[in-house]
């Protein structure tokens, strides 16, 4: 769904790390309001504090005054950092974010949009943004996607083999074209 308005560069987030956004919200909830103080308290560079504040704004976690947090941010902070509940709150905020709806409505589709596709949309619908900046902001949205998707354990985790067993097993296996055994292990190139 194409955007119906021209976006401003500040509306397109650049804070890749949602954990840093949370840390900035924690500082704000503790009464720290100046960027320099937030930077000192969190250990996040001043520039990245600005990115985190901009992200908090577009995600609906920052009050109109730019220094208070919203009830949605308080709900996020009530969850354990890194938990499934936190990821649920993060996903909910990203889904509700108007900018994401406009430039990346397919962000959580099974096949993620490519960085280039997102960058083209951001460039097309954002006033005064350069192509490289659009690519950088697309990277942020994809980083958010990877941080909030449920973590899945592999169905068949790889188990380390004992050295002697691996050598004996590979001695009896045929090598497939490309230097891999039938089990997928790489072999040394033949000379």
C-alpha cells in the first residue's frame, strides 16, 4: 500500500538496536531527560541516544514533550528484557507504527522484503532523503524484524562428532560434486 503523504527523514528510524531504545526509555522513566545525561547513564553515544529517541517517538513510546514515556512504553518496560513478552510488545509497536505501515507493510511476511526494495520505497516516499540514507534506514527496519521474530530452535541440532568417528565415517562416504560428503561435510579438494 503506497503512502498517501510525503514522509520526513526524521520519521524513518535509524536505531538498529531495540535494546538500546529500551535502555533510553528506562533512563527517561527514571527522570533523566537531557540527552547528555541519558548518554552518561546508559553508556550509549549521544548520537545514538538521538536515534533511540527518534525510534521511541515513531513507535509511540515517547510523549509529545519528548521527555516523558507513554503507557505503551511503561508496559514494555514491565516485561523482562529479552523475553518473549518483550518481543510481543516490540512487535505490537512496530505493527502499529504508521511509518512501517507505509514503507514496509510486508516487513513481517515470511519472505522478508529485501534491503534494496525497502530502500527504494523509503527513497520514493521520503522528502530530502538520499539513496544511501534510505539504504541505511532499510537496514534498521530489517534489524528490527530479526530482533522481534520468535527465536526457533533447530529441529535437528548438529551434534559434534568424535574425531575418530568422524574420520572413520568420512572414509566410507562418497564425495558429492563441490567437495561435500553426502552428509554435507566439506572435504579437502582433490589434487
